[in-house]
C-alpha cells in the first residue's frame, strides 16, 4: 500500500499547519468536561424540564456541516449517536478571541474532526433537539477523510460502505461510518455478560488458564508453534483449555469456567478464524444429560435477553431457542439422511461408504475421523433448529467417558443450530488407565500422519491418578454463537479485528 497522500489529505495537513502557526493546538490536553450524550439529551429533554439542560457540554466527531452564513448546523457523533449543534457566529464566546473561531471555521471544521461544545439544549423550528453552542473547541484534527456515507435527514444511514476489505482492515473507520456495527459489538458484550451472570448465580467460578502450553491438548487440531527463549523449548498457543480446567476439578473446585482465547493453525472461512473465543466449563458430579438441560436453558435465556423472544432471525430462517431441544444419536442422524446404517462398520466399511457417497478422505485418518467426515458431508447441514447430536463412537472422542449402556459409544453431544456446531460436551473420562490408552491410540494416529491427533499429556494423566470426580464439561463457540444470535453472515462481522493477510506499506 502506498503512503502517497491524496489531494484532500494534503489540504488537511495544510490546515493543520495553519492552526499551529496561529498558536492553536489541534490536539489539546485530553481533559474535556463532557456532561451529556446525544441519546440521553434527545430522550430526556422537554420544554418542561429545560432548566436541567440549561448548561451542557458535549463532544464528538463532525459527521455533517450545513453552513448558512451567519448560522452553522453541525452534527456530531458521540458514543450514543448523533446530536446537532446550532452555532450562531456572533454568539460564539469568548468575544474577545474571535481569531480562534475564525481559524477554527477556516481550518478546523472538516468532516471527521472531533470537537467539543458548551451551551444549552433547545428544539429548532424544524423540531430537532439541538445544542445551542456558546463555545466550540477543536479537540482533534482529522487528517484522513472518512468514506462518504449517505444519510437521511434523521441521520440514518441508507447507503453504507460495505466493502469487507475496507471494513475488516480499518475497523476503526467502519465503526465510525456504520453505526449498526457498534451495536453488534455492544450486543456481543451483552451476550457474554448474560452468560457470566447465568453461571455466577449458579455457583460457577471464572478462572484463567495458560495460553502458552508445553503440550497442545484438549482438542484435535493443528497448533501454532512458538519458542520460549529463556527455557529454550518450544511452546504452543493453546487449541483448548479443557485439560487445565479439569486439573482444577481434580484440585477441588466443583464448577469452573473460562472464556478462552484459542488458536488453531488451520483454514479460514466465513465460520472459522485462526484466533477465536470459546467458553468452556466443567462441573463435578454431573453428566451429559444434565449438561443438555442447562445448555438449552442458557441459550433460551440469551435469546430472550438479546431479542425479548426465543425466536431469532438468522438469514432467511427463524431459529427457535425455546427448550427443550431434539436429541438424536450421530448414527441415527447419518442413517436418517443417507439411509445407511454405519453403526457396526469397521474402518474398511466406512471407507467404502465414503467412496459411495463421493466423500474424499485421506488415508491417514482413522475410524473416528471417517464417521465425522460422513456426518459433516451428509447430515450436519440438515439440522436447522437446535438439535443435540448424541452418543458418538469412542474413536471420535478420546477425552469422553464410555457410554454407560451402549458398547463402543461415549456420552457426548454436539449442539447443531442452523447446520453448524455451536457446542460440544461430554461426560468426562476420569479413568486414568482408560485415558492413557486413548492417548496412545491418538499417538498411533499421529504416527500415521494425522497432524490433528492429540499429544500424550503425562501431567494431566498424573492429575487424573489423584482422582477426578464424575464430571461433565462443555465448549461453546462464542464467535459462532454471536453470528447466529446477532444475525451476522460471517465470523469476521463479530470480531473487531479478524485475521487478514498483512498489508504492504511503501
């Protein structure tokens, strides 16, 4: 990307120089006594209580200027929205320093500049609640013009900037010119706050676990690798926090949770980002049946908090998060969608099914991954309304307790919504002998070339040998949950700064 300045940028730098030459600091000290914000003023001001708004101080970014000569109408955007300033040139104070105002109107009133104003609130002849300014102060000069956005008379955007390359790279500008984006991220925070309150009121404890890990455990994924200079050993960015949270269950906590920033060195698309947020929690003396019930209760609460109803619009569909949700085993789901019963098949049989269904699979993966590929290709996308896919084969779930009544299966579920996985949960494996055998099976897959197979975590095995109570755990993809709850088509739309190929600056 070239740093060559546009004509507008050159003009703005000349204005900056003129202000400085006149002794005006275009970036004054940060303290500015803002007392009121746009939405509060508009919602609370009336003729009956105007004395409460006889002296206000506002600040924001200039989004439009309508210069009528003796009077200027300037709309500024603050944290809450837009508010109009009514500026009468011969009433701007201080009268003895007219030079400041003259320099300001000539060099410091461009779109994008940040200004402050004091005055009183009134309603104009056209019925717009405005601030009649008595002082105007330049707080920050904008050197780069904002992209042009068309707004109606009320300030609502009707022709937004939609180019994703611009919006994701320059999120700061995107937030300025597309106000609904700011609302999306405010609701993301509300979603996470709702979850925290839900868990905290039930006795769960929020904790932090390491992001840099000597062994990337807790999931089947390809990790990012780094190097610790002082210890002179490789470290991995975590792919999951599961094994550390279960260590805390061993240590005596009954319910722990963490909003975990995880990293997986894999592909990128509209539902995957290499850096993402997962909520995981683990609860002692519970199983996956209990976990299904509390999960659907949580999702119902999130929908109601954000939308006032359990029905959520996702694209052209309406998803109803009202509990309870349907439950179906993964084998039944595959049979339901393909007519093929794979429940008794070995690896060779599964490969034949993949061939018949035109599913291309590498020779390095084993039985569990083959079943996962078949489900993903034929069935996953068909479950639009919230559905628990349950009772997975043991080969697919090396950290999950064997099913109490179904040979060869484990007590696991994935919650499917709109054809995508939103949550993955187990009755946790707490038998250290069985867990060691499962890790060894994963090591065998790694030796076959499966670069997503799990490492053996000897310290975690040692922790299990001290004894972990019966436990249920879950992982919920927060970014994907936000996509659905906030009706956003891409994961990049719910991440402030999604990963992108670096720009080249000359």
